[in-house]
């Protein structure tokens, strides 16, 4: 009986992630003195619910909960809900402030703590505003609320701390996790919106790559590409790819891979099928390099250049701030799909976003059509830039292919490491200068700039080679001393 992540299977963790999307009965206070089991909470939520979609979700979770308790000896049966906060504008809100944050505080019989953080709900712009703010600035209303929620419900409590978050919930969970590294805290994220990377300390970056933090993504999911990530633990294959269909002839739901219910588990509760990957969650291409991670390149300042041409300026003047942030996030999604050559999927997302904004913003028909044209132009530019990058990596068009590694003479390991360190520092200086140019040009002039930018984004691989050379030099020296010692003994 436990809420500790170390004791739960992946299947149980996924159940808790799906449970976080249930709007609990708001008239029932959840606290240490008035706690409820998961089964009780589901039963009460079903009785008080009037939404057909929520009713179907709750009934499915009730069946799933019964199966899990039978399958794993009732491990979740003693888990109690001791705290709940819901500010969801379209859900069963417990507070008048409609910010979109929803959190759950749990506790098991041994006093261990658990926290669930809900992801974004569809069809409401307030979540998109908060998503963009947290992705691009590392600060948002929901991030503050998530940390305050944890502080309130963890005060005076002991035991280990486990957190689970899906999508935007992962972003919130990660913020809380990184702010409490001094505690016995563990975190488990699913298809997460990445935390804002560039303000993190080295300790925090190491914590994301460490054993106490798990980051799971599904194949074809795009949300993890909405920011920088180099700490992916597992890439899971879809249990029913037909719901996503052939990604190059896209006809189905592009958001299906994002759902916790899109993957399967074996009899032991482990994932049924995983894919090989690197820490970026990307599979290597033929020459050993990885697909470009667009979260590094698409900062908010660079995306703003999409609106710097006359058509973009006209559109920006006609939409709200919330709609603008939705467009910003959608651009990242489209670029992510385009980078994987999923052009039909990118087009589907574009059409759905345009239709949604036109409906919510009540756009005139003329602006509606211009918004579609703007997306088409931007997508065409992205395709051209991606081809340039692909040619650069593969050596097409007569340019030499970029080599994925260095071959060196062991006798000069230290010398080469020093040379590479000097090159790395020079590249970092050039890269900083290039970054400053993005604010001065439109995306329609990005071709040459991105080509130069790509050539200066290899500092991480350079550092890996530097570390390899230095470590190899130390290993050679140490081994030589050991061999000499044995030789003298003989």
C-alpha cells in the first residue's frame, strides 16, 4: 500500500495521471481531517457530474481502478486525497479565480505524500496564455499556484514525496520538484511541456537528468518539443497506431499520441513497447547526428518575427493576447511536426487552430482567410529551412557532411581536448552574436541565418568530445601505470 513512485508500476502512475483530469465534487472539502479514497472520490464525482464526457471518463477510471487493485494487490486502496484545488474555467472550479490550475494532494497509510498536477484543458485560451508564459519566460500564474499548493499541503508533513504530471501538469510538477531538491522528492512526467531551461542552475539541470526525475514521451507526441529537453528517459510506442494513421498521409487525431491512454502495458504493469532513443528523445539519423531540437531555436523573440511582415502585423492587430500565445504554441507544434516530415499532421493542426481562433475571437471572414494564408507562408518557409538543414547534415548539394564524432591519436588526447575547448569558446561567442540577429530580421529571411545558427549549436557535442578526450587520457595514464607496476613485479 503506497503512493511512492518507487513502489508503483508505470500502469499505476498512468492511472493517477488520468485521475488528475477528474473534477472532484467541489462541495466536499478535502483535508487531513476529511480525506477520501480514490474510489470514494470517483463515486462522488460521478454523482455530482453533468458533463457526458466527464461521466464517460469517470466510469472508465472506475473500471480501471478495480482492475488495478486486483492486479497489484490493492496497492492504491489506502491512498487518500487530503487536498484539492481547482481553478479551471470550464471545470468544477472550487475557487472564483479562473486561472486553470488544478492540483491534488495525496497521502498513504505510512504518511508518504503524493501530488498530482493536471495538464491543460481543451477549448479555453487561459491555459494557452499560461502555457506560453511558462515556456518562454519560466514564470506564470499557474507555476506560482502549484508551488503555493505544495507548500500549503506539505507543511508539517513527513515521509517521501512523489509527484506526477501530464502535459502542462509536468511543467508545474517540475517547477515544484526543482524548488524542493533538498527534500526526499521524486517526480514522474508524461508527455510534458518542458520547464524553461535557460534560467536553471547547474544543480537543477543535473536533477532533471538524475534518478529522482523521470521524463516519459510517446512517439509522435509534439508537446515535449515546445521547449528544450535533453533528459528523456523513455520513448513509448503507441498501442494502436491506426488512431494516428500513417503520419505522412495524415487522417486521424494529431493529439492521440499525447493522451496517457494511447500506450499499452504488459501483465507486470510495465510499458509493452519502448523505442530506442537518445536523451533528446530523438532517434539518430544516418550520419549519427540527431534531428534538430526546435525548442532551442524557437524562442518567443524569434517567433515574433513571424508577425513582422505586413500580413502578420495585420493579423496581430485583430486578435487578443491569449490568441497570440495560442498561435505561438501552434507554430512550435507545426515546426515540430514538420521537422519529423509529418506535413499532413502539421496542416491538420493549422486548420484546427485557425478554426478555433476564428470562432472564439469572432474574426471577420477576410481575416480568417488571411490567417490561413499566413500559416501557409510560414509553413512553406519552415519546410525550406528544414531542407537546407537536412542537406547540410547529409552533405547534399556538394557541401561536406557534418561528422558526428572525432577520430584522434590517443597520444595527443590532452592536446586535442585543449584545442576543442578553444574552438568551443569561439563558437559560443559567435552563437551569441547570431542570436542577436533574430530580432532584426523576419522569418522570411531566416534561411541563411538558421544555416549559420545550426553550425554554432554543436557546443554540447563538443563538450562531450572534450570530456571523452580528457577522461580517455586519464584512463590511459592510469592503465599505463598499472601495467608498469605489474611489469616491475614480474
